[in-house]
């Protein structure tokens, strides 16, 4: 069996690794000219780490990541804390795997290296997808450069603006949710000592919330500050932002929040998008995973884990038949 995967993000690479482990031939087609991940931090709960262990990347990722002792709520103006979740040993004892906070490039690199270890030529860069056709015998992927590749099945792992999804189910664009997420990475040594604790914090306030947690062996603090009621006119899903605008969005918030905003070397604004559900993800020999199938707002910290689980489940299904 030869499976084509459109998209070399976390979900596409997880699917590729799971399939290659099962003896299924895979080729991954990625539009970018180099394999790198845009973004900052993600949270990988025990269900995701169980899959990563099965894929052979968990130990490496654990060494590069952080294992926070707890997650907590904070009140936006006073900073008063409430316990949310006990993590660390408590989670391992209950579920068998830890709850990790992970630097996206570390995750992406670990999965890419695993895929290349299984098949050195599997990942094809500068290979943006333009469309597809299929018949009873196979599926043909059309690339933007005019190349056509034939395989037995196709997995669309090409994100919230999925070409594969639009080809299968008709063109639809993601809709702006009215919420913008400010994202920044702060060098841990730049923060006051009291703000370097190995804790995930969610500050709750009027019309917004702010999430922070350590990354990359506690060398970085990840900041995601989401505000409601914004407009979005940019042609893409992200744009550079200014410290001044972010501080204005979080005017009156606790000084710890404003300190993190000031200390972030750069800030990106991300338009949080939603898509209407579709009746099914599979049509003929083509299917979807991750954001292409079920884009979700990032408030339960399961988007990346969903795509990793998708990749494993699809590999098991194809192996079974």
C-alpha cells in the first residue's frame, strides 16, 4: 500500500510515522521550502504522550520539554490563584504518562527525524497541494508545480485552510471567531524569579484570558493572551503585533501579565478561526485529519493531541484492512 499525505505538520508527520512503522509506504508533501514549525508552545496530555511513545519519540521529547507540577487559575486583576489540576507524579500514577508543555519546533523536529529514520526520502518540500482526483483503483494528488503523484490513499493533513477538504466537500473558508490570540516567547532569565515557577497559569478576566507555561527545559516562558471583540483584516491567519497594542488590550490586568507582555521580544497576533462541521471526513480513497477535519479553538489544549491520535488511529485502520 502507498499512502500520500498532504501536509507535513504535526498530524501529518505522526500519521506518516505510524504508517511506516506498520510497513505501509508513505510520501509526505509539504508546501514550505523548509521543514519548520511556526508557533510557540503546545500542551501534550498523557493520551498524546502515549501515542508519541508508540511512535518512538516520547523519550526525546520529554528530555526537551517541561513537566509542570500543576495548573492553576489566576484572577485577572488581583492575581489570586485557584488550583485547577495537579500534574507531575499524580498524572503519571493515574494515566501512565506525564502532562508535558512542549516547544512546537521540538515536537516537529522529533517527528520529522522519526519519519526520515524510517524512510529518508519520505518528506517532499516545496510541494504545495493544488487538488486531487480519484477512481476505484487509486487517488492522484496534483501539486502546485504541476506534478502529479498517484497512490492508493490520501490523507489531507493540510490544516484549517485545507485544499484536500475543499476539493472533497466544496470551497469554504474558515470564519474569524472574533478572538485574537497574542503569542510570545519570553527568555526565562528575563523574568523576575517569582514568575519562573514550573506551573501552568490561566488568568481569567473580562473578555479575555492569558495562559503561560514553561517550555524547552524551562528556558522559555510561553505566553498566549486571547482577547475577544477584535476585528481582523489581514490576508493571513497571523500578523506581527506591537507591545503597545497588546498592553492596551490588557489594560488594567495584573502587573505580572503586563510584565510578560513587556518582556516578550516579539509578539504575533493570531486570528482564531472556526469551521462548520462536515458530514464525514472520508470520501472514497481520501480522508482528513487534524485541523483539516475538525478545527478547534485552543481552549482545551487538545488540538495537537487530536491530530496525533488521528494519525495513529488512521494507521491502525489501514493496517487492519
